[in-house]
C-alpha cells in the first residue's frame, strides 16, 4: 500500500509541478528552466527507480532499464515547457536518477523498505515544493502576481505527510508488533 501511495504522490506532484511551471514559464529564465527540469527529473526518477526496484526484488538489471524508460517519459514532459535544452537536461538527470534509485532499492534490506520509501518521499516533496516556491517567487518579482500564496503549498504538504503516515501505519502488519513466541515443551525422559 505504501508503494501505491508513494507512486500516486510522485505522479500527482510531478503533474502539478509541470502544470504550475508551464503556466508561469514566461517569467522563468532559460537557466532557471534548465535547473527546474534537472531537479524535477532527478527527484522523480530516483523515486521511480526506488519503487520499481522494490517491486522487482533481486532484478537490478530489469528494474534499472524499466526505471530509465518510465523516467524518460516523465522527463520529456518535465522539460518540454523549456524547449529542447530543458528536455535534454531532464532526460540526462532522469537517466542518472533512475539508475541510482534502482540501485538504492535493490540494496535496501527488506526490514528498511518502508523507512526508505518514506524518507525519499519526504525529500521528493520538499524538492518539488521548493521548486514551485522558486517559480512563484520569480513570477512575483516580475509583478505577474499579487503575492506568493503559501497556504495551498502548506496544506498540500500537511496532507501529503498525513497520507504517508497513514499508509506507513497501515502497511505494517499487525502481527509484527505482537509476534507470538512459540512455547517449546521439552520432555526429559
């Protein structure tokens, strides 16, 4: 369930960041556009690689290739608003991030998978929200908006962390905390 929630967060926030950035691209410089493409491509592809490696345990080759392909699709749409240089920047960063995520997922011990997913989700969320704040700040500088609205960003952050916490809690099986120990009776004859 945690992998499903994490996947939904990645898809949702990546789409939201792309739409948000695309609506303000006239106020974003070329260098900032490449920075946004690189950062968003890297964090999303690292998460994609991690999740695919956890879904395909022990299959590093398959999870790496699959994560590169899936991340490449994401990267194209991430970099598209910034032209060819944005697409190239996003594809390059997503290639590296997909490989790193797949390796991280393959090396993560089974008892630490939930921790790693949650930690990477938190890093992903903060990265995406920082990028959106940067775009909003640039639009505000250009007098395109009346002010930076932090309330929707903070609400989405709180909601996302709440959903992650709930998924992590539900993902733990009830028998983990209260494992019954078998009582062995030894008979001495």
